[in-house]
C-alpha cells in the first residue's frame, strides 16, 4: 500500500462563516502539492509495526525538504478508518486509541535540501485490544490550534502508522464479488477492466495478493494480471474494491500492473477498425481470480467470470473483404482451370493431326 498525502487546504473564516476543508489523498509517496513535484516535502508513506501489549515502540518518520527555503512544521496525530470502498481513509481528531498512544516533537524546522528522521514513540497500554490500530502522523505548515476567527491557510501531509497488537484476534475475509467493470459480458475490443470486492471480517488489516488469469476459448492462458496492482490493504470490518485492467495482447505473459482503465475517446469507425486490428482479441474468454491473504494462517479465495470480445467494426470490414477475396480467388481458379483445359485440348488436337 503506497499513499500520497497531498496538499490539504483549510480555509477558516470569521465565526459567522463556515469552515471549508478539502483533502486530496492519492496512493503513492507523500507529496505536498503546494510546491512543484521537483521541489516538495516528502515523507515516509507508511509504517507497519507490530508489538505486544504493555510495550514501547520507538520508530521514526523520515521527512525531506526539496524546496529552496526552510520550513517549520507542526505535528499532530489522528486515527483513521475506511470511509468507502475506494480505500480512502477517514480521519478522526478524537484523541483515543493509537493517536493517544503516540508522542513526537511538537514542531521542527527543516532546511532546504535537508532530510530528518523524526522520532515517534508509541506506548501501548497493557489492556490494548489485540489486532489492528491505525493512525497518521501529520505535518502542518500552521499550528494545529490556529485561531478559527481569522483567515488561515494551512497545508499538511501525513504518514500512515499501521500497528498490529499481538494476541488472540480474528483474521478472516470474504470475496463478495468479481466482475468486469460495468458488468458487461460483451466487448468490442480491449482494454477490459475487472474489479472485485473484498470484505475484511477480522480484527486486523489484510492485504489480498494474487492474480487474474485470462484464458482464451482454447483454454490457453493469454495474460496474467496483478489482482492488487496498488498493493492496497483492507482495514478491519470494511469492504474495499480493487480493480485491474487487461490492456492488450503481446509482450510478457504477466502484464505490468494497471489499476485503472485508460481514458479513451469515442473512436470513429475507421479509427476503431485500425485500433482493433492493432490490439486483436476475439472470441470467448474466461477470467479467473485467485487470491491469498492472512498473516496468522494463509487462506485463499477464487472466482470466475466469462466474457466475449467481438470486434464488430473490424469484422464488418474483414468479412466482406474476405468474401470478395474468395470470389476473386474462385473466379481466378476457374479461369486458370479453363486455360489449362483449353491448352490441353489444343495439344491433343495437334497430336491427332500429326
């Protein structure tokens, strides 16, 4: 699971006005979007830890300043859980559970081109519930207690902390659905997208691993797709939707991970014919999803979906062209045969006269 915690802008107006808050959260490395990508603040995207109840964990978050000026940043902690099936975290400012167990410097100053390891101390209570606990370390450009009575613009980026408290906890999941994107079963060409919904019914995060194998009408494996191209995890008691895409034939049997369908404009007829000829796929296909998950005990799940690719624009051109070609070929063969027969008859007639 790779996360980009991009710029979040808080606009605080006078008490008579409403507080607007916009979060932009993208999978990948933590990047502050208020600066160009080449000159940004970057941090460790996540920490995955496990420890026993009643122990203290000493860890750190690395932050780098690629900008041309020094930055003073302020730290705060927030718990998070799943907001929807996209895997987008939902943060809570309530200081409880993991957010209340964490300690770090209240602020730090980092110079241009400098990197620092910010120490984070986690004191796990003796009575901490076994299983997963999830929080984030946020770095803000303004103090977290900035007055709401004045206009304040603040940006923040954060690093996830995924803590597993050892003990007796449940770890299980259910594969709810596996389908093509849009639940189509007939396509006029590639790409074809697939999705599955994975429900974590346990007490700790789970990361489904595996692949989607595409078999053609003859049972041969045509392509192998990564089932979890974003390397994402599913939080306890939540459902997450994963997507993978079969982009085309050719190349290695195992396709590079591709989580989203490429944006495609509606093609004109002849452009569609050309595209279908270049990415030729036709007939009945079977997609088989095979997943493995679990850290305490390896478990598995699988599902199958059948679909058809009928490149009708290409067929609309190819079939008449083939018919015309066959007619021409048949006419040419008949003419050639008549020529051979006529030639043979002439030779026979000459032989008789001689």
